[in-house]
C-alpha cells in the first residue's frame, strides 16, 4: 500500500522551491549588479561634450544606486525569494539529517531497537496494534495504514519466509520491481487536519491558480509586437493615413494607450498648468482634433519639449514628459509598422522624421544647426548669413573649423564641444544597385527575384570602429544610431521598409521583390536616420523588365523526367493493399498475356509493366474514391433534380 512520506515530501518541496529561487536570485543579483557595479557606458551615461554632462548625471542618478531598486514588484519578489530561501535551507538540513526516502524498516515501524529479541517484538506489536486498530480509530485512514504496516513489520520479524525475504530483498513480500511512496507529508492524513487541508486545497485550486492565470493572461494579452499595447495599434490605425502630416503626429503619439492612465489630470492645479503651457505652445501647434484631457495633456507636453520650453514645466509634468519620451521610440516604430501595413510611404517617412525631431528636441521650423550644442537662434542667424553662410548641417560640418561661423560668443570649451559634435554626427555614403541572383545575364525578366542592395558607409568611423550612442543631449534616455531603408513606388506604395541597426562602419541591406510585368519602372529609395535631422538620402531606382518568353526553353533532364513516373509513398501503400485483393485478376491477366503471346503481340518490358501496374492502381483508387463520393452525394443529386 502506498504511504505518505515526509522525506519524499521534503525532496519534492526542495525541487519546487529551487525552480523559483534559482531564476529569481539570478534576476535579483543581475539588478543589483546593474545598480551598483554597472559602468557609465553600459547605462548610456557618457558625456562626450559638456552638453551631455547634465544628461549623463541624470542617467546615473536614475539608473545607478540602491534607489533604482525601489519598485514594489522588485521588493515583493525579494521578500518572497528570501522567505523561500529560508525554507529551502530548512528543507535541505531536514533532508541531510533524515534524507532517505522511507524504506521498509520493521524495527522503526514497531519503534524498537534494531536487533531486539522476540519478547520485545511481540510486546511492541501488541501495544501498537491495539493503539492503531481500526475499531478504535474509525474513519481514520492514517491509523488504518499504520495498523497494516505494524502487522507487516511483525510478520517480517516472526515469519521465517517473510523474514528471509526482508533480509534478502528489504521487503517481506520478496523482491520488488519498484518501491513507490507518495511525496506528501503525513500530517495530511490526520483526521484533525482534514478541514484545513480541504480549505487550503479550495483556496489554491479555486482561488490562487485561476487568479494567477487570469492576471498573466489579462496583462500579456494587452501587448503586441515591440511591447506596444494593442489599443495603441488600434489608435494608430484609426489616425494614420497617407495624408497625415508631421505636425499632426504629436497628437497621435499622445493618444497611445501607454499614457492614458499617467496623463489623466485629476487636480485643478494640474489643469491650470496645462492651460498655461498651452498658451505658450499654441503658436507651434496644429489645431487639436481631440479635446480629451489625456490627449491634450500629452500633446501640450510634447510641444513644450519640441519647442524647447520645458523650463516652464513643474516637476510632476517633467516626470510625465519623461515617461512619454521613454516609450516614444518603440511607439514611433509601431506607427511606422502601421504605415507599412497600410502601404503608405509618405506617412511612414513622416513618422521617421517625427522620430528625428523627438530625438533632437526640435521642431519643424527650426534650423538643422540647432542640433549643435550651445547653438540658439542667434548663432543660427549668424551662421546662415553672409559669406560662408550655410543652411544645412551637412554643409556646416564640411567647413573647416576656422571657417565655421556663429562661434564668436563661445568659450574655447564650447567651441571644442561643437567641433567634437561635428565628428560625432553621421557622415555616410549611400550606394545602391539592382541585380538578380544567379542569373546568366544582367537583364531582368518578368517574374525574376530582384534584389536592391543598399550599402551604407560611415565615413566618420575608422576601420573596425562601431557607431556609438546618438548625440542627443535633450533626449533624456540613451538612443542607438540606426537607419531606415525604404523602397516604394512613385505612386507612394511601400515595397519594403526596414530598420538597419548594425553599428558597423559598412552595412549592406538587401531588399528582395518579384520583378513586375514587362516595362520600365522607377522606384523611390529613401535612407533616413532614426535620430538626426538633415542627413536623409533619397534616390530613384530604375528597373527595366523584359518578356520572359524570349528566354531559352528549359529542358528537363531525362533522369528527372523518369522521377515523375515513380510512385509516391501513398501510391505504394495503395498498391500493397490492392495486390492482396487482386490475385484472381492477375491470373486472368496472365491468361490473356499467354494468348497475346501466341497471337504475336510484343511482351511488355519490366519498366512498361511497372508503369501499367501503377496506372491500374491509380484507376482503382480513383474509382474507389468515386464510389464513396457517389454514395455520399446521392441526396444532394436528388435535391438538385427535385428543384
């Protein structure tokens, strides 16, 4: 009879506790390591210019130190892990002291010393059998199980055959193939604990487990690709279209589901603050289409950031803005994926450019030169006018340091910041070509698999050097440099759009698509930065496709042609079944073959005979299938004629 075993229960509990505490401690130690021992580079707190020092200091403050671990979920998990670790230690020590899973020991069962004489054995048996007799313990399964074990132990010590089996095999019943016990504690069988056990079972099975499953499903079902909520995707689908403009995108981003709880203004003071900020940001905003408080607040905060008026924000509003900027990159990527699904090239390009403005903290009418540290509208006016005046950031970078304008009022340290930034900003060369893989000539024919290879070369990097973090001192979080590569038609339809994240000096990205019908086509190729304004590249890709009928006819090799006559696995199985039922038919066929030979008809070769057998098998299989379908469809035929 199977019995509950405290030692086995300890092993089972150790296994389950280990499953939780090992990955939990790994994550806890990892977070402590990041909080206490991570380098500045690992958290993105680098200051290559003095303009980045303030950002780096804030990142160190928010990403390093024990205060970064002050989150309810982390603390709750830490407490649970510590308690389970204490339980693990207690179970481990218990197993060490009494770690053997229960084996049959008659002396232990009778509670006597090993090697006791027969008098002590009988005395112990009498005492325990009276104590645990079922008549004295009604409705007590634990007492009944103990009584049976006592009787079995007494038999193992008094019966010669049972004693011999016990001494030889460890069990009075003889050699056992497998010894099994239940890995649950014995107190569960105690009749005094049955109400507690039943209540605990109901709470766990009816309450805890369903609640945990529901909580996990309800949370995970809210998020789609890129950890963006499905409600945000639905919002983007509703508002993004081929006519969307860049100036409308802050309002679209503000309506994301991730911000709806955070941006709900509940106090009068908060509403008054948003009203004051709206007055200052309104000249730079498009007329709001949505008056919902959540969308309006997010729209106002984003415009305050884009127009560089964050100094008027309160500490609470600044935290709300940082919360939005933290998720802005993934949400803008989701907006681009929605545009890709809609095949709207113009909308996707506008979303990418909006991401550039968010990264640099500037807006549509601002000069590209505002990406340089310490530059204001006064320096921009001086740098763009007069001799050696430039309008674009590319032209400004190309100038010698001595020829750069707008630096008259700057200190030497500020000038060094500007010169350093000019080396950090991208200097890329874009090359593209169209070809067909493994083709005999350079022509493209209808239906060919075409490849547009786009090669991005970062000229500002040395060989083997990797692109670092984006120089974006106004964006409060680290951001990796990447490039969007888009190919579309002149009608504005997207063929392909992908984000190239490789930091290598030379990056090659391939776009594959099927060649269209015969004719001459022109496609638009766009390569845009994910974080810098003014470094976009656009080019046209021409493609001429020829009629595929002029290609030489493809000839099948004879060996390949014979493969068509080989039976499939299904046909071989059908042949095996049919051969068993067609002995008489084969005899008739052999008689007819003899008559044919007598009449001078040519004998079939082995290959021809095999082919004929295959054809016969196919016909029989088809006829069998036809009979089944006829029997199944008789009613339908009748209904049709009845109509």
